[in-house]
């Protein structure tokens, strides 16, 4: 009874309106505390160190404000129309991207939950759409237009390590919210333009973001696709067991126990696949739409092999012999839409090819010994054409790309055979390939190809051999070795030409 009394008071519109007004004043105060003392205006990034006045604010006060906004946005969004939302949007945008001011990453992630509920196309079950005055903040608020996308990208990277024992799983849920927000913002021209600028202003940070995006997409989609054959097998076993019971065969205690365990396993696998595919689809879509406008970061030496390997691997799953194992009952219940996924994969190939003026992506695909298969590209083109998944003109470009990759693979194989025994000092000790730009690691004295060590440093700033602190700017170019490698490669190619001429 007491609880119902409290709920009645809490849900009273006048109480909620007053609480929202107080929240707006609190947000305005917090913004004033971090604004420039000279001009009184908000300047981003915020000054370092954090002003004492803001540092003394207890975290629970900020969290209470976020919890109130979450409650109103979920259950009574119409109340939000009673106040001007500028200060609240400023507060959410500014502090979601200021880890030195709000150090708790989960609290910053809560700010994004609020923003997610303010999107016009919210699909959360049982949640009413926000008022139009709230939605307009995404395009009409100058702070949001200038800083929301960069702050979302920053939090996507920061959430990798939260210090919690559940951080590995937490990051996927938080990044799902970030991904849905970013997908909506990409549809708004002002935010899309800001995203493109952000990728150019800090390319070092953006390549870290791309690396984590690709890592998440690979993990989530791979886990899902590997589980689908298990689900198919378990479903078939359940159907067979049910058929036996319908025929009047009585099940023994052991059979009943096995059927119960099988049903539990199936339920758990279905839940896991549905969750992973929901998260994976957001990541794949992000790679898809951003690669059309921001292809350059994917084509850098430290990333191009990674993205090529990912695309080849999933194309093999979706268009190769493995695709038969993915045919399960009611795939839509898991969010598994193989045709849509294949279309996005093919489109990403085409987006990166269009932005690849030097042919590095084509060569990276050709050198993917793990997953590249010429016949899989042909099968993919056939599926795309038969199901009208892409315009025929796009499919023709895809087929032309496949042919150029196949030619590059043959040429690369010929060159590799011509090299014969490669001096060990010319080989990257991790990749076992000829180094193009050898660098010395000052922390261990080891020599690696620049692309190899830069790819490693995207994940952690540690020497892979000594585990000492190592950053990109510490790498020492090994010019002498590079010249020796280039001279040796030129000599081998010249020798091959002479042999070919003698043979002809």
C-alpha cells in the first residue's frame, strides 16, 4: 500500500514536470561550472584540469539527473515537451564525451541511453516516441551538431576497458546503443558531414575506432554463424524425437532427460544467437554506410588486410559451401537475414574498391590465403543477380572486381615462386612475409614491418616481445634493411624476366 502511494505521487504529471524543471536548472548549472571563467561561454574540449567547483559535485547527483531523464523518456515522454530541452541536450552531449569530468564510463553510457530514447525512430517495445521538440534538438542544437558524433566515437573506444569484471559483455550492449545513435545521425546531413570531418581531424584515433568496430563485427557475426549449424542439428533432433512420440513409442527416463537437456541447449543457443546477431547487424551496417564516404581509413596498411580478411571470411560463409548449414527454421526470429547480409558485404567490397586508387584493397583480398576463393565470388554474384539484391550495373562492377582480384592473386603467386628462398632477415617475424617498411622496436630490438606493429598497437601499446610500453612515434625506421630488401626484390624480378626471355 505504501509503495502504491509513492508511485501515485511519483507518476503525478505536476510532480514530474517540477522534477524536469529542476533537472533543467541542474544541467544549466553544471554547464556554467565548466564554462570559460573569462567569457562565460562553453568551450569544447573542456579545460584540463577539471574545475574544483565541478569536481566537488557528488557523482550520485549527476546520476540522479540521468535516471530521471531515463524514467521520463521511457514512461512519460510527453512530459519532456513541457520544458525547453537545450540545456539538457548540452549536458548529455558535453559530459558523454568528457571522461576527465565524468570518469564512470557506465554513467556516460547512461547519457546515451537517454539520447537513444530521444531518437524519432525508437523501436524499443512499449516505449512511446519522444515529442517533436525533443527530436529537433539533434539538428537544431549547435553543441549536438558539432560534438555529438565525435563524443560517441570517443565513448565507443573508451568503453573497451571499464575495469569491471563484466566489461567484455557490457561493451557490446553499450556499443549497440552507440551504433543505433550513430546510424540515425548518419541520416542527418549536418552530422554526416561532421563525421567525415572527425575522421580527417584525428586519423590516429579514427583508425583505433575502425579497428574496434571491425573486431566487434568479426567476433559477433562469427559466433552467430558458428552457432546456427548447431541450432539446425538440435532442431532436427527435436523433430525426430517428437515424431517417435507421435508414432506411439514411449520414451524412457533417459530419453526424456536427453530431450529436456536438448531443449534447454536449444533455448540458450537461440537466445545467444539472437543477441549476437542483433549486435552484429548494427556493426556491419556501420561499416557498410561509412565505407561509402569514409573509405580511406579502411585502406591504410595496418587495416586493409584485416577488413579484406573479414569480408572474404563472411562471403565464404554466405556464398560458399557452408551456406547450406545456415538454413534453419524461421531465421527471422534470430534477426538472421542472409540475403541482406550478403548484399551489405558485396556493397562494402564495392565501396572500398571505389576509394582504392592504388589497388591495395584488391591485393589484400588476393593475398588472403585463409578465405579467398575465386569461385565464391562467382557464386555470390549469381545469388545477387538471381534474387535482384543489387542493380545489375553494381553486380557487373562486383564481377569485374572479382576478376581483377583473381588476376592479382595469380600474379602474386608467380612473384612468390620467383623469389624462391627468401633471406630470413627480410621476413616479418610475425607474418612471415617480406617486409616493405621495416622498423626497429626500441623496447626489444626486434625488427617488424611497420604495418604489422601498427596493427598490433591499435589494440594495446605494448611491445609484443618485451611487453614494455610502446607507441607508434617510438618506432625507428630501419632504412638500411629497407634498401637491402628493395634491391633484392628488384634483382629477383629482373632474374625472372631474363629466365622468361630465355625460355621463350
